[in-house]
C-alpha cells in the first residue's frame, strides 16, 4: 500500500474556506475508484508550525498514486487550492 499525506495551510484571507476545501477533498473518495482509504482532518492546534487541514489517501501502488495525481477529478481540486494560495507539504511512503 502507498500512503499519501498532504498538509494544507490556507492564507489568512481564505481561512473561511476550510469547509469548502474539506468537502472537495472528501468528495474524491467517491469519484476515484482506486482510492482505498481517504481521511480529512481540520487542525485545532494554535501553533505557528501547524497547518490547517490534513489529507490522508491510501492506494495500492505507486502507479495508482501517479494516476491519482493526474486524475480528472483530482486536478480541479488542486487548481482550486492553488487559486486560494494554499501552501502544501506532502509525504508519500509504502507500508504493509
């Protein structure tokens, strides 16, 4: 299995869009059939190091992760996040 973890930091001007981001991210589970697991969380910690939203996606293979990155349902979500100046950090790893 491959785990894809992304942290999202919204700029101050778009903090009110957290619910929209969460809804868009969660919708990917129903739209991309090879996603095995998807979880979205909203941070509650008040720390300068903290990011606002986290996403965990599990797929079977590295090839699936590559397909996910280019998927027609995923691209509009990425474009939306870029449009609201979201900073991201990502970790991808294989686990069993």
